[in-house]
């Protein structure tokens, strides 16, 4: 067994291990993306932004099985097994490239999607509705107030019917004396929520895209290793017995 075969088999065994680790990592990344988007789904009109996360989770499930196939095929130097492993790597690589492209496309669409919906959601704030709970969660988690800034509340029904006060979710953390009055600006978060939410969701997608890119590079080397083993193996099998 020459150095090329040893190196290629080592790479493929390592790749099989990476498949198991990658499966767990991608499952976490996909779940993280879904959770991040579900927390703010009231502000996202375009649900297709979840496509990258769905693809990532689907790929993760397959990876656990493929890791076992790759390990067995590599140890036995099975041309059929390695061929199947190669096909699976190519399919997963194509899925990851698709997820990467979708992530790139929707990363640029997030701001436009939010601009169309956030104002409507804030206008529906009444202290009891689902929109109310979404706004409360958003303002507390991101430490923000209003869409562009705190003055957006002055154009809402809530403000005019509640003694010209903003919701207490605009109050800064640990501000026990805050009541939502605009003469207490030192106790309020005055930055708008749109910019912070756009940045958060874009960061989540960027994180997922970097993970996808990293695993795609590893799979590229796996493809080269499969080709080396099958080509060398083929030459050894059909080599004449006598010169």
C-alpha cells in the first residue's frame, strides 16, 4: 500500500469522523437558526428565509448514516461502497451549496422584509395580542424601543390611549422607577429595534454560512481522496500477473 493510498484512506476515515461531528454541529446550527427566526416570526413576512435552516437540518440527519458507510467502505476499500460514498458526498455538497446560496440571497432581503412588517406589528400593540407579546419580547431582548427609535410610539394608538407613555418593555434593565414617560429618557432604551433585529438575523445567517463553507471545503478533499483510492485500486486489480 503506497503513501497515496494510506494518505487517502486516512483522509476518508477522518472525513467519516467529521461526518458524525458535522452532523451534530449542523443540527445545532440549523436549530439555532430556526429558534432565532421563530423568536421574531411576527416581524418576518417572508417565511422562505427558513429554507437554509431546513436544508441544514436535513443534511445533518443524513450525515450520521453516511459517516458509518464511509468508514466501512474505506476500511474494506470497496469500490462500490466508495462510489456510493462519493455520490453521497456530492449530493450533500450540492445541498450545502444550495443552502449557502439561499443564505446569501435572504441575508440581503432581511432588511426589506422587516421594513414592511415591523411598523404594522407595533401599530397592533394593545397589551394583550400576539403582536403585543412579540413586541415585548423584542424590546426586552434587544434593549430597544420602537421601530426606528422611541419616538415611533408617539404615532401609535397605545401611546395616545395610555397617557402618552411607551410600554415598560422600553425601560432599561434594572430601572425600577421607569414608567414609560418620555420625560424619563435616561431610564429608557431610545434606539430603534429594526436595525438591531436586522443585524442579529444577518449575523445568525452569516454564522450558518461560514459553517456550511467550512464543511464544503472538507468534502472537496474527501472527493479527491475517494478518486485516489478507486483509481489506484483499479490499477492494482487489473495489473497483469506476469510481465
